[in-house]
C-alpha cells in the first residue's frame, strides 16, 4: 500500500463521492491540488464532485450554481490537458457539459471517453443520457444497449434504455426493462420513476402514482420523480388526462420537428387572410380557425399551472410544489377569478361581447405569467415580463389583433430563450 499522503486523501475523496458527500469530497480534493496542481485524477474527481453536488441539481437555478458547474468544466479540461489519454477526464467533461444543458458537447466528450476506454459502461450511460435529453431516442436506446453489453446489470444504462423505449412508444418493453432493474436494485428510485412514466404515458395514472410515490420515498429530492408525480395526480382529471396525451405526443417528437410545428401554426395564423384569398371556400371559417388555434394554444400553455392550483388542495400533491410553482398557480388562480367576475358581470348586464373579451384578456394574461415564470434566469424573467407588460396594454390602444399575435410571439419567444438559457 502506498504511503503517499495524496493517495490516502484521494481514496478518502473517492469514498466520499460514493457516499454522495460531495462538499466533503471537494475539500479533500482541493488539498491534493494545492500540493500538486497538475494532478489528473484529482482534477477529474473534483469536476465530478462539483457537477454532482446536490446544490447544483437545477443547473440554471442561481448564478452561484452556474459558476459551480463552470468550475466543474474547468477542472475536467485541466484533467484532459495534463493527460489527454485518460478517459476519466473526458467522462468528467461529458458529465459537466450535460449538467450545463449542452447535450451535443456532452455527447462528443462522452464518445471520446468511450474511444479511449470502450469497456466503461458509465461512459455509454452519459452519452445515452445526453441523447435522451436531445430527444434522439433511437440513438439513446442503441448507446444504452451497447453499455449493457459491457455491463449487463449497469443501472443507469438499464434505466435510460427503459426511458428510451417508453419515448419510442414501446411502453410494455419499458416496464419490463425497468422491473428487471428493480429486481436487482429494489431501492433504485430512478427505476421506480421509469416504471411510473411508462404507466403514466400509457394512461395508467393510478399505477403511475404508486410507482412515483415509491421513488419519492426512496429519494425525496428526486426532481424527475417529483415532476412525474405532479403529472400523475393531475391526470386524475379527465380533461387534463386528454391534454397529457397531446403533451406525450409532442414530447416524443424530435425537438426540431416540435418547434417547426409551432412556428408553422403561428405563420399559418398570421397569413390566414392570404390563405382565404387563395382558397375561397375557407374564407367563412377563418375566424373559427384563428379562435380554435388560440383556445387550443392557451389551454396547452396554462393547463399545468391551472391544475397545480387544484393540486394545492390535494393532501399529498400540495407538498410537491416548489415556491415558483406555488406563486405561478396563485397568480393564475387570481386571473381565473377575474375571468369569472368578467363573465358574471357581462351576464348581469346582458353584454356577452364585453364578458367574453374580459375572459379572453384574463386567459392571455395567464399566458404571460406562465411565460415569464418559466424563464430560468432573473434576466430572462425581467425581459419577458417587460415584453408582456407592453403587449398587455395593446387592447387599450385598440390594437386587438396585435395583442393576440404578440401573445403568441411571447410564448414562442420565451420557449426559445428558455432552451438557450439552459445550455451555457
């Protein structure tokens, strides 16, 4: 056994990492780097400790968390610089990139790690995970299965394979794969969550709730399971369950296809008059098409926060919401109350036109609230909030159509900005 003090500290740091005591591991590893700033293994382990720290579970939550992930990337790059043939450095870089939401860079680094060490199933798992987040489900399935050839009982590869199968619409196979993992690791919360998502997306929300509950019992901090449990409880409502099938269909599309569909709908609505001129028999129905699309878009955009308002009355569900979700649902509830008051006033004074205008206005303000609150950074929330305030006053200047188009633009723009902000 080596008497090198650094080796003793590194063994202790590795043990702390296995125990998920990331802060303690970071302190140990910084000691080694203070003595030997070029230590490849210490840089790689410190990168992993920083990236896995529970305090950085949501990469875009605070500037401090973002800085911690950037530091994680720097240490991975230092490990690679000191030894370009060490696969652990590239694995750490892939892990760090994935936590920062940069899936293409994570895949590239992970594939280099595989090329340097094709017998490490962890590297296959990190590449498959990045492919899964990129909605490249077939590629994620293939990579996870390659990892399972190296280690047939690898937990992460098994769970990613199960999730990829579910995304590809092979729910039955997904459940079988996840249950096989549970037979080996009954305390694997991710495997319980994978089973739950397969049940949920097959419409079996009661079975999904049981599996999510078990996942959260095993790991109360599991964000993946928390969000799934919210979906499962909300799916008890028939209306939301129907919408959820649409969300699942959209979720299974390639991200580029999903964006293209949304932008295509937006362009269609903007050019509806030209369409009516080109296809005269559609002319009487243009208003119906526009209103149908607006109602459909509004419903899909505010359904989740609206259902979260009801979730606050659920004995278990009310403990699932975080602070931002509670604030969003409160604001949505206030706006829905205003919509009801507008409708009641219109009925009392026999002015249905003003009543419906008030209802529509409140629904569109709800979209602004959701778009603003969904931005992952304070700067993004301020930007979308200001844009929303400007668009919200357009009806009072008589520009109703621009108000509707502005609402759609804010929703689409906020989604694109959020996607860019999550990758840094």
